[in-house]
């Protein structure tokens, strides 16, 4: 169905192109230009029919829209409006680059300080045309005051398919730094999506009624692709030409701001880079080696910075550098002897390092503060489980259960007991889990933690209690 919808859109566009007329009716979709206007659009200078590809198959041309008041030597970003469907086979038809939308959008971006470019394409070799155009711009772009290393692109409707196929290819022109895709639908793009190309994708509600975008959204998330996805609520297909409302104009304005944010360099701050700020960024990206290194750099000149020591101990613990983490936690403890968080971390690290006596000592010290709660015990239970300290894990789940019995916690304790080969205790915990509502049969049957219990006669009796 999705492929049929895409073909329907292509067919509609090509039928409109096939009209043998240069005077367009307002009911011809090619008549209408972009709904947003700018006062400087009247001042834009246009260089028409510049040949970018000439070979034995013919000549292909672009129209170049220059911003007002551009000075010699200026090098400014450019926006290319991609033609991914080609031209009509009827030589008397107007070219796509002269349609209302493709002659006003470039003028609008030029009024906003970009060079705008609309193009002709040979529909039998679209990818070759794209390659040729960007090669031409890389070689001749300076003649038109554009910076060929700061290019944005726009593709809409049936143009999206071929355009996106080009853009997502690792061999796409490297000077393209930002892409806008409007209301394209049909077969979703195959992954992987590029992580180095920001994309602004606008889905019109008129398209979501007839096409499913869920695969696209899932691919974006799966690839951690830098896409901004805009839901055009209440907007029709082709809204930037046909929907003369504030909502459509705002989306067009947002699109221009997207290009500016990606293509115009930000004013660089006068301040130097901050090691602590970079350290927190690395920590929150789970780059624990980097966050540990940055914290250590800082501590060379700020040896008693408690916050830096905290970041360092978190980084070392999270990267399983436990002996190093233990040393940092002990140093922190000299400054903050009653900090429950530090003491609980030392309980964990000591257990994993097989220092049971020290773990018990830190736990006793923590309990004397009166601030230990069930969440501390649950965190210890879970952390020790992941560190394969199953007996200790079960013990701390038990401590948490003393203050608030829950089915989930009894179930987790049962798993830890099973992995510690303490079957009797495991069955007791699992029975209590069932009594408190954790009684999903599939969960019990499929959990590999409980494998050792399945050869025990009590297992079948346990299953009878499950739903």
C-alpha cells in the first residue's frame, strides 16, 4: 500500500507537468509559491539557466538566487532544492525549477541570507544528476559567492525518495550539513541513518492519515540519528504551498531557522573550555574513561574538591575499576565521614572485592547515621546481583523487605537465592512473591535465573499457583 501511495503522488505530479501550457491555472498545483513572504524577496538577484551538467544526453541547468547587498568575496551558505523526479518528457512543458514553489522558496531563503538554488534533473539518472550538481558547486560555487562546504538541501513529496537515498549514502557530498524533508511518504528509508547529517523532517497530518510513519521513527531512534521530527498537526500534503495559515508559515519559518542553526557558525564564547562541564557531559554519555580522566585532571590543582572526587568515584565504579574507586571513596570519607551514599558505595565495592569484613564495617557505620533506607538496600541487592554476588544480593533484598514487603522484591530475592544454589530459600521467597501478586507464569517459566529450580519436585507445585 505504501508503494502505491508513493506512485500515486508521482503520477499526480507528472500528470500536472504534462499539461501543455505555460499559463497556469490557480487550480494547477504548480501555480502556488511558498506561503511565507519576506520584504527582501523583491531585491533578490536571479541568475537563470546556469549549466551544471553537459554531455551527450543533453544540458541540465540551475537557477541561482543571490541575496541582496551581497559583497564581492562573500562566502555564504546555500540551500539546494532537490529535484528527485526529473522533468516532463514533453519539451514544451515548464521545468520543475520554474514551478511556483520552486521559484519562490529559493527566493525566500535568499532574502534570509542564503544562496538559493533550484535545479533541472534527468529522471532516468537522478543520482548521477545529484552527484554532478554537487561536484559543480564544489568547483564553481565561489563564482556565485556560496560556501560549498556549508550547504543545506530541501526535498518534498515525491522528491524525497531519491533525495533521501542520496543523502543517507556514505558517499554523499560532504559539504551538505543539513537536510529538510517535507511530507514525503511511501517505503521507509533503509537504515543505517547517518549520525553526521542533521535532518528536519516534517510529517503533515494529511499524509499520516494514509501512510504509517512508525517504521521511520523507529529507525531514527535505533540509529541515534540527529533528526528533528515535526508533526504538522492539521496541515495538508503540500502545506508550504497550499495552506495559507499561520501554522504553515510558522513551520516554514522554523525550517529557515533550522538551516541557520546548522549552517551559520555560532558566536564563540570568550570563556575557555571547562573541565568540570566536559566531565559531566562525558559522565552523562556513559563515557566513564573520559569523565574519570577529566576529574583527575581537575583534582591535580583542586585536590579537595568533594564534587570532583564524587564524579571520579562514580566514573571508576561504573567502569568496574573497583580498586581505584575504593581508594577515592575512602578519601571522600575522610572529608564526609557520615555520608550514607559514600558508605553504601564502599559496602558494594568491598563485597565485590571479597572484603566481607570491611563491607560489614561500612554497613554498620552507615546504619549508625540513621539515614539508611530500603532504597539503599534495594540498590545494593541489584548491584550485587549484576556483579554476581548472589548470596550478598539476596541478603540486602531481605533487608529491604523488612520495611516493605513487595512481590517484585521477593521475586528478585528468589532469583538471587537460586543463583547462589540456595534452593530452599529460593522457593520460600518465590512463594511469598506469588502471595503478594508477582504470579505471572510466563515470567517464572522463562527466567533463566531459576533454571536450577526446575529439576526440583517443588517446581511443579509452584507453577500450579501461577496464572
